[in-house]
C-alpha cells in the first residue's frame, strides 16, 4: 500500500441525489462505530460501494512519536500488518499531513510531484491511482485518509468530493471513539475501585463509606456521559438524514433538549451574497420565532463568533457580553442568561453558527460545550447535504423544463417538414382544379352559342363535357381536402385513441411528403423512391398522428443521409430510398414474436450509413449526428417511444457505414 493524482474528471449528474442520501447512510454507519478497527472496516466496505478502493487506510497522528500510524490497512478485503510513517520520512502520507494538502495521483509514475525519490510500498502491493486527504477535528489535524486502486486513472473529482464527505464522518467517528474509549477506561477504573472498596467495607470507617458514595456519584456521571454520547450519535444520524434547513432545525431542537436545557436554539446560515447571517426559524420555548438576520457589519454575538471563528461560552450574559460586543442588543424573543455559540464549518468552508441558550444563570458546563461541538459537526454536514439537495432539485426542474421545450421543438420541426411536403402535394390538385375550371368556362360559352343557334345536340354534348370536368374538379378538390386534414391531424397533440389504419396508404403518403419537404429546402436534390407494398396487410389499430411522425422522421433521415453522401460521392451516385411493407404471421409459440402477428415497415437508403460505435446510441434522447442547428437529437428517441412504449412494437437497425441504413419497424396487430 502506498500513497496518491487525478487525471480524469466526471460531470455532476442527476444520480448525485441518490449518492447524497447514500452518503448520509454511510455517515450514520461510520459514526456509530466506537473502535478504530470497526471504523476502518465499516469505512472500507462502504467506500467500495461508491468507488474502487482496493486499498483503504486511515492514518492516526501519533504526536508523541511524531509519526502516522496505520492500524490495519484494508487491501482486497485483507487486513495488512501494522505500519507507520515518520513525519520526517519522504512519504505521501507525511506530505499530506505536514502540508495539510490533498495528494492526488492517477498514474504512479506521477509521484514526483510530491516526492523526489521513487515511490515504494512498505506493506501490500504497489497501487496505480491514489488519493490522500487530511483528517481534521475541530480544526486540528488528527491524521490522513487514503483510497488506492491498482487501475490507472481510477479517480475523478466526484470521488474526491465523496471522500471529503466521508473524511468528515471518519474524523467525527474517531473523536467519538476517542471519547468513548476514555469513558470506558474511566468506567472500568471506577468499577475496579468500587470492587476494592466493597471488599474493605467492613474494615473501613464512615469516612470510607463517604468516599464510596462520592465515587458512585462520579460513576453515575460517567455513565450518564456514556449514554449521552450514544444518544448524540443517534441524534447525529437523524439530523444528517434531513434535507431541508427547516427540518434540520426542528430535529435538532427536538433532540437537544434530551441532553441539556436548550430553551432557545438557533442555526445561523451564512449568506455570502448579502454579507449576513440568516436565522430561519429560531426555536424558543417550543415556538418558532420570526426570520431574522445579523449583518456582518453589526456588533452582535453571532457576528463575533462567525468572524473570529471562536466559541462563545457565557454563564451570565448581562455581565459578560462586554467581552465580545460593546452594547447589549436583543434580536427577538426573551432575554437569556446562559449562551453557547459555535462556528459551523466543513473543512475551510464557513457555513454559519450554532447557538443554544437558557434562561437560567450558569446553566452550562464544559460537558455541555463538548456535546455541542460534536453536534455542530453533524449539523454542518446536514446543512451541506441540504444545500446540495436543493441545488440538485433546481437543476432537475430546469432539465425537465428544457426537455419539454426540446420535445416541442422537435414536433414543430416535424410539422415544418410536413408542411413543406404538403405545399408541394397540394399544388397538383389545385392546378387540376384551376385548369378544369378554365376549360369549363370556355365550354360554357360555347354551349351558350350553340343554344342561341338552336343546336341542341351540340349543347348537350358540351354540357356532358362540363359535367366530366366538374367531376374531375370534385375529385381533385377532395384530394386537396384529404391532404389538409392529414396536416391538421399531424399538428394536433397526440391522443391515445387508436383506430384501424391502412399502413400502405399512410406510409406512401408520408414518403412523398418527406421527399418534397426536403426538396423545398434544396431544389437541386433528386432521389429515386422504390416502393413495394404487401397486399396481404390487415388494418392495424394505431394512433395515425404518432405513427405518421415516426414515418416522417425515418423518411426524412433517409433522404438526408443520401443528400449528404451525394455531396462527396462520384458523379454516377444515385440517391435511392426504398419503402416496403410485409405481413408478420402469428407467433405460434416463437419467442419474442407477436402473438397475433402484425405489420413490418422497412425503410432503406443507400446513404452514409451509421458507424458501429454510435449505433447503440442513436435512440438515446438528445443524441444526434447532424451539425448544430440541424437536429435536436429527439426524433429517433420520440419514434422509439411511440413504437415501443405506445404501440408495443420494436425498431431494429441494419446498417453498414458508407453503404446503407435500414430501419425495420414492427407493430403488432
């Protein structure tokens, strides 16, 4: 095992919410441990649930020997022999502790940033990636924590952030364990003394009996302290699971009164932008006081504590306040006599202040101050978690709104493509209507002349011609009406109502609309369209607007691929888009087949094809191979959702880069 640089960087993502909650649970487990061995074992297995920590170590500062002791390094699940590094040695652990700086290595040869000599290990195997972080308790260095991997470039900024939070829990756990072991030792000594006293009861005088009573009183006090430490650990677990400032304050107030007289309790949050300390809901006598703030320019107890980063311990506020502020000011609520103020920090980050107050004079002792110090560590972690949770929720809401906007943009782009094709399609029937109308006007004039001249037979013949023209006008008018109705259907929001559809008609319609939509943008583009429709297809229940969007997207992509290939291909290259439909027979017990059969639509082009390394990504939301501004990356994603989730079908892709792409859409009957 040896010491550790980060070469990789991982982005902040929506899974951080899960990790924050998991870290809170891990913190509860770690701080529930009251022995060094238990802390190391718990931390090792919990850290490995979040990152590769093949080797995990906690180094304890041995002030007397001026060295870092490693009692039980975990490597690949095995506990290594005890080892230590003198602070004067040129070791990464010594560098981290002496300089109180992070050590981050992602390739072992990069250790020269921290050491002048080649890195060697004392126990275990040589790692490749290493992180060392200093451990601090109440601002004092108490050791180091390290995770190491045998893989290069194993760690990113995410892992450093996670390890920093775990380091805070470990530091708190070590302090708790230290206090616990001290109390256990004292309790054992008291028990031994009691046993000795009891054996001498008959020999001793009333003075010895009095001494025994005093010792029992001390034992009761120690036992009470022991119970309170366990209770404090449980309170810490409860606090760090809260994800809002209001919940944290309520939970702290609810529990702290089981440990001491906390008639008033407040948590002040540092508002860096406004340069003030905000108290969102100070509790007093079970009630919540109005929101209040202390400007950093004011002379107040809270401001003095925050600015100086020092504790305030007052037993008689009326006489002792002058040590900190020149004049007496009461923010809100009643006048309190005993006051404790503690700064709230995580590493070097100032978070705010914590205060507990009593109406009694000299209500607090050093014992209560120690309790509040431990509680402050839990509160600081809880506030940091709550702020991260709040930011994450805001980010998620923003992403949801952006996603809705992008989906709407994709629908509008689809509508625009459809409109361009419809404009071309509707032009033909309108031309026929205009032409036949003009001819009918001329024939009407001729018929009038024949009637004037008494030529009834010729007039009847002309009337028959006019009637035929009117029939053709009606036919082409209905054709234009059908196109417009199709456009209106596409523009409406999709409904879940399915209706029997002739897929051959629908596919042929959208093939031509997609082609003419692209040609409306590029008049020079021409492509051959080859169709092969099965005459055995049944009507299939589907949402026509949705399936129309799918077909339009596939056809548009196919024409786009051939258009892009034409720009770089030889002069004899001919863009071709093929559309075919096929009947899918019933499954007859075949796995993954449709029980009642269905229809299959194949769209094939001889365009650019899809590279293998992105083939599995093209159905993902926001993934696009088109230049910026030409695609949202939602077309195929929406198509996948419509076919698979909306209609119980599937989409398969056959492709060869530079040669062809074929999309196979299967929809059950």
